[in-house]
C-alpha cells in the first residue's frame, strides 16, 4: 500500500512559494485582508520585538481577523519570512536607477549601496537572523540586484567581476551591521557603556595578563581603544574598509582601461 504524502506547504513547494512572492499583494480576500497588510504587520512586530514576536496569531490580532484567514493568503511562516525579506529589500531604493545616479560615478554608487544596506539592517535587525546562503527569489530582491549592478555596468568589469564586487561590498556591510546590532543589544541589556565595561574588566585582566607577553597586541589594542573609546567602532570600519574595497575595484577598472 502506498502511503499518502502530506500536502506541500510553501516551505517545501518552490512553485507555491514563488507564486505568493510574485503574486498580487494588494488584492483583498473575502475578509478584506491583503498579503501586503499581513506582511507589513509582521514587519512591524519584528521591528518592535524581534522575530520571535512574529506569529500568525499575533498578526491576526493586530489586523483584527482570524488566524485561519491569514492562511488563505500565505501558507505558513517560512513563506511569510520570505515576503518580509522581499518587502524590506524593496524599501532600499526609490527606483532601479537611484544607485547609478549618485554623484561620484561607480564609486559613489557603491558607497550609496553600502549605506542603504547598512541602514536597512539597522532598521530591521531581524534581517540578520533570516538572511540565508541562498537568496529569496522575489521581485523586490531581483530589483535590488538590478539596481545595485547598474553603477558597475560599462566600467570595464566582466559580468562575473561585477557580481563579485557587489558580493564583497554587501557581505562586508552585513558583517559590520551584525557587529553593530550586537553591540547595541549588549549595551542595552547590560546597561553599561563600552568605556564602563572596559573600566570594570581592565583591573582583573591586568592581574592575569603580562603585557610583555603580548607587546604588539597590547600596544595596538590600547591605541584602538583610546581612539574609538570602545571595544571597536563598526561605523568607522565601514568607511575605512569600504575605502580599501573601492580602491581594489579601481585597480580592476584601471586594468581594463589599459588592456589590449
């Protein structure tokens, strides 16, 4: 006897998941609820109280409808999260030409892209919990990719180099945003500034660690700590590191200018 398989949900049915992502967001159902309203409510909950606060019941309560009503629009939380990611991506740029229209050519465009992604992560910290190794293939994610490639088009890079440059910039920003969000959360939960934390840790560490055994680390660490007045400054590193990345891109561009 062949055992019946359970019906697929959006989580394990790519076709259904994509159909919801690319389908109409403003079309109301019998209850008057739309996919857009559900997603906006979910984002509001996640922004205010974190991803754990997002549930179909909490969204239904916020919208004043029944939980089962939501399932007629969205098959489950995995697809809802994909919709949230896609919607957040759609908020970064006014249109697909905005990054390429920034002053400073491709360099100004990449700086603009880095800033917008940084702001997106800090505005929606839950994104750092749900960003996976494989992208959400929704319309807004695709428009974001199109917009972010446009400053690099026609400057002498190959298509693969364009994709790689963008990947380096975006992963660098994501890593620093993760650090910044972590720092902000730690300061908030501990009630201590970084300076106060170090003041409480330094005497105990001094009794255990001989600076003579770590001459370089002691010297550089103290210089960096004095400069940042913190254990580190992701905002400083964003500007500093992005400059290094863009200098490297400039070398690629210069190479293509002199290539036969």
